């Protein structure tokens, strides 16, 4: 796992969601951006195994707060429309970095 990729992905996810005015529910322990970020990391490093990605990201301190896999899946399905746009922005970021 590459820390630069992880941190860049997190920052881009948070910034894109903020730029479009998205706000997480005030009672949520884990932000919506964190949920989308974990899904991206699951696709990138864990062959889309969301439970493993959630445990590893929480264990490594990238995601603070508690979130069960069941709640994660429910929230991810509600936020699924964000994935395509954020992945497009991430692809552009990493493509530009590769050119340099």
C-alpha cells in the first residue's frame, strides 16, 4: 500500500464532496467522505472486499470512529452516485502525476 496514493485519494474525496456542498449527518461518527474513501481503497487494494478494507483503514488510523460493516454497506449504497465522479477526478490526478 502506497501512503501517497492513500492520502491523495482521501484529500481528493473530501475536497470533491465539499466542493459540491455535501455534508454528512451530524450524528455520524464516520463521515460520508470516509465511507466513499474506504470503498475506493477496497477497489484499489483489497479486490473490493469492503470489510477487510474497513478493518485495515481503521486499524491503520486512516479512518477514525466506529462503523460496522452492515452500516458501512448501507451508507455506501446511499452514496454510490459519488463514486464515478470521484474516481474520474482521481484518475485525472494520477495521470497528471505520471506525466511529470
